[in-house]
């Protein structure tokens, strides 16, 4: 039977109550907020939970079942079924878009050189160079690197560039080889963005006028 929102809600409420009062969700013991782990379990219940899920994974692995849902419809050579694989992919994609949006909301939502504003085209440029070395040193790239930026409170020394300008800069001693042409394009894109914003405002206005009629 599918669980509905109304069925899961009491659990969620109980869970939140446990977190707020420092009570273990599993055994009901009051251990204090600082002794609860992220899933509202006391240390004993948490370690039991880890042992249990570890044993479950080993059992599923032995029986060639999906590690996550136990389905026998496992994808050849992988640890999960197609459905769980899709779920994980969607989750990862959503997460990576979320952190990217957060990072560019801070450093700028368009390329500082050419004004490109498609988030898929944007990257974070180390203003003083050495980006590749820094990423290697951290051992983080892509989403992991953006997460590092957020965790470190958006450090100084970065700016938003598109992949093209970033590549051009790093191959041209730090300056985009098409900087003057790109500054012209940036102006055009700024006008386009402005027109889009005005268009959106007019559209929303028209819509609310219609709705109120
Ligand atoms: Zn407990
Ligand atoms: Zn599965
Ligand atoms: Zn650019
Ligand atoms: Zn450029």
C-alpha cells in the first residue's frame, strides 16, 4: 500500500518532537540534543541501526538483490535496481543544481566577461589563477567543490566566468583573448535580461489583472 502524506505526517511530527526534546526516536530515552545523531537516535540505537543496515546490505549483496530496496531486478554489474538508480540520479542532479545556484547567487549569475547567464555554462574562476592545483589539493571537483565553497562561507578570490572565457583566460595569461568583443556582447545580454525582467513584470501584472476580473 502506498503511503500517503497523512500517514507519514504523524511520524514526521514525532520525529521533529524527538529532535527538539533530545529524545531517541527508536527507544524513547531522553539523552539530550547533543547526544542525538542526525537521524534522532541515541548512540546505542544508532550503532544498532548501523549494524542492522550493514547486515541487510551484506544479505542483499549475497543474494544479488538491490542494496537499497531489495528488488531482484538488479542492473547487471551494479548494486541497485533501475528504479533506485534513477532515484539516486535525480537526487544527485537536484542537489548539484541546488549548490550551483547557491554559489552563483553569491558570486554572480552571469559570466563577468561575456555576460553568459545559462547556469549550465558557468564555472567558478580563481581570480589569481591556480584553480586546477587548488582543486587537486582539495581533492574536490564539480559539486564537491561547490559544496566546499558553501561550507567555507564563500571565500574571496573567486568570480563567475563561463567555461569558454575561463578556458580562454587560463590559456592567455589570465585575460580573455576576446575581452573587448565579449564586453560588447555582455552589454547586449544585459539589455536582453532587462527586457526579460520587464516582460515578466508586465506578464505577471496582466495575469493578476485577468485573475481579478
Ligand atoms: Zn535509543
Ligand atoms: Zn532498488
Ligand atoms: Zn564568458
Ligand atoms: Zn570572454
